[in-house]
C-alpha cells in the first residue's frame, strides 16, 4: 500500500484506549476513515470525538471482538457507512495473569477467544472486502508469542498461535494484493500493564517499556510497507529470538533478567500515588 491513506477505511478492534486508541488517532490524522470497535462505550465515544476534533473521520461500534455476531455487525456497519474496507487491525487483547492453576477454565478460554479466535474469525469474514481492491491486515501480537513466558502460559500460547496464523496467511495472500503483518511489542506503557502491575511477572519488566504511540507507528509502518513483522523494541526482539533458539542461553540469562525486572517493578510501584 502506498503512503496515501486519504479516505482509506480502517477497522481497529480494542480501539478505545492504549495501542488501539493511539493507532486510531494516527490513522485519522493521515486522512483515513477509522472505525473503532471496543466494549467500553464511554471511552469509545471519547476516542471518536477526539479524532473528530482533530479533523479526522471516525465512528465507534460498541462490541465484543470475541463475539461472532458483533464481528459480523461491525463489518456491516462499516460497509453501510463507507462502502469499503482497506485495513484491518486486530488489536483487542486480554491477559488473566498468574500461574496456570490460579486461572479458572472460563478465564483461560476467554483469553483464547479474544487473542486468537477473534482475529482469525474477523480476518476471515473481512477478507472478501479487503480483496476487492487490495489492503492490509495487521495483527498485534506480543514478544510473549516469540518466547514462552511462565505464569502467562495461555496468553503466551494465544500469541504464539496468532503469530503462526499471521505468517502462514501472509504466504497464502502474498499474490492476492493483501499484506499480512505482525507487530510484536514487549511491555507497553498502558493500563494493560500498569493497572495490574503487582501481577506482572518480573521477567516481563526486564525489557524497556514502550509507548502506545510507538506501537501505533509500527502498525502504520506495516500497513505502508507490508513487512512481515516488527518487534518492539528491536533489542528485545533480538533477545527473545536468541532465547527461543537457545534454551541454554535462556536458562543462563533468566536470573539476571528476573533481577532486572524486579528492580523495574519496584520503581514503578514506588511511583504510584496512594489513590492509583
């Protein structure tokens, strides 16, 4: 896809805040028409209004990305309003943190539904629209989908699955005019991490935290150049790849990384105000 996004139609899930909200604002600033899907109606409406106040075009669809009915309905709404779909960003995510046995089966199933089943289903029903004139799909995965993370077994599995799905589908569609890309960030400075800071594993926080805007920039870059995957930050991406390829190296580095992450967590905990 070339750099001109004027009047391109973008659908983003999990778009009311965090990475999805930052991506929605960025695409809106570049002239794209943005459909935002999220469950929280109040924050969703605020996100839509912010794009409108900046001169962009957007509408919000209150819905659950894990609901097949809501996925079908948001696509119908996009078609009725703008008559096309050019870019799909599967960003909605869920993480019930902690040891596997501490999560009940319903929580584990819900993670798989939101993080893996939903992007697969929404991609499938959106593809006929994307194939009409060419387009782009960007799936927001995680560095936890590149190397297994203890105490996040199901989350890590869902992101591994999303990564495998994306890379395989990319090969299927490479001659059909639709690019498929992955953005795999480490910890991101949003409520996804900060609201559950005490439950976040130390090793997760051993890596530098990045802003939602930086992840949004990577999503946009994937749309424009069709690159297979961007890992953020790059050094953390290299480290996860080395750890996956060399289990011995991973075992050797783990104590150091956990120590580093514990220090980072304590610093963040100390920065919180009593009311937070």
